[in-house]
């Protein structure tokens, strides 16, 4: 009766009504395409702040333009480089909304992946719901890192609950064990999660153990996508079939050249580009690494994203000068 079907309708009419009703249901909960796959070069963008550590979205347009014109196809926002764990839930929502508006103005950069992980399940669920509401391309979640899951089974259950509140959005597990202190087996997580997390499409692996990355590429018959999150392993990742990096935005053109050389079997050129990326990583380490140093590099490239938020500390003026000299010396920027 609710469908308006009674004895006066022909079987054809009943079929048409039912077909229309089921089509309507699909608009309410559209299943995630099982073939969904992130493509291109993804950046882990920084978050701009004022000198006193307040969010400064007014600095975003110049940054977006830089990324869009430097071979970046998408962003993995409010992760480690984006200081996501130092942001409030409200701030993270604002940043996600700003990026969704930004990609309407870009030519190349179109994909938005939102990191939703927090130290507690409630905030993470709220961010997952919000990400789906604003229509992001995918969400990713790292493990809580104070009260940690004790094994892969608990991690799967945690991620299942998170993914379930965004049933229409592709989901990725974010493994960055040297930051979270969660040294669980990501390939085993993927294996256990198959069939339990319908929207699971893979993992962003930023851990530094290459065998773990390799394991993730063939688990469950290779059905899950693996993205690499370490700048110094780009060439190695390509050799393993992992062709989507999540990297610092200033490396976009380096990866383009590296990948083109790899495809052309020009390993000498590919290695040359990887060595440059490695030198940049080593230089970052000399200045403490992380968002403070990367923001300093961006200033050298003409994009000022301001301060970092405490407990991170900005580079000193002297360090900025020395870093610029180092970048000139290695041929990364001109005088």
C-alpha cells in the first residue's frame, strides 16, 4: 500500500513502481564503487597559521595555485604535515570545507582525501560524517595513539565503526607507525578487514619498512590500493607497483620526472631524481624535519604559510637563511 500498488495495477505497473522505488533507495545510500582507485600525485598539504597560531585560511589561494601548477593531482589533508592532531574538530571541518571549495577553481588538482583520525572514536566519527556530507573523494584514518588497539582484530573493529558512518565514501587505513607508535601488521589488517569494512579501498603506508609495504600490495589477491607516504622511497615504490605517492608539494615535479624516466626504463635519470628527493629529506632532517622545515622550504619557493602551532616550533631566521643556501647548493632552487 505504501508503494501505491493494489489490485487495479497490472504486473507491468507494479514492476515499474518497484523499480522506481529501489532506484530511489539507491540515491539514499549509494554503494562505493568497488573499482574506486586514487590516481595521480597526491600532496600532504600544510595548514596555514597566523604568527600566534590561529588558523589562517586567507593564505590558502596562493598555496592552492602553487600545488595546481606543480604537478599535484590531489591532497591528503590534515594529516601529519597538516598538523591535524593539533587542530580542533571545528578547525578540521573548516579546512575540509575550504579545500572542497578550492578544487572548484583548479585545473589539475581535483582529488580531496580527508584524514579523520583523532585520539578518540567520538571525534573521529564526527569528522567522518562531516567528510561524507561535504562530498570528499575519500577518507583516511590513523589509529588512536594514546590508548592503542592491542592487535589487528581490535584495529579492524575500530575502523569498521568509523567507516560505517560514512557508507558512501571510500575508506583508507593510514599507517604511520613511527608517529602513532602503533606497530601492527597492515597487510594482516587488510586481510581481516576484507568483508567487514565494505568501503575499504586500501591503505596509505607511511611506515618505513619496505617488506610491510610489499606485503600490502599482494594481500587478498592485490585488490587493495596501497599509497606510499615516504618521499625517499618513491622509486622503490614504483618498482613494487605502488604508483600513487602522498608527498610534500614541492616534490610534485620531481616525481613527474622520476616516474616518466621509470616508465621509459631510464633508470639513471630515475635514480638521479630519487637522489634529489633523498637529499631534500636529509636536509629536512638537519633542520628538525616536519611542518616547520617544510613551511620554510615553501617560503623559499614564494609561498608563505605562516607559523606552526605549538608544541611545534618555527625555524629561526638564521636557520631560514642557511636552509635557503642548502637548497641553492643542491640545485633545488636558484639564487
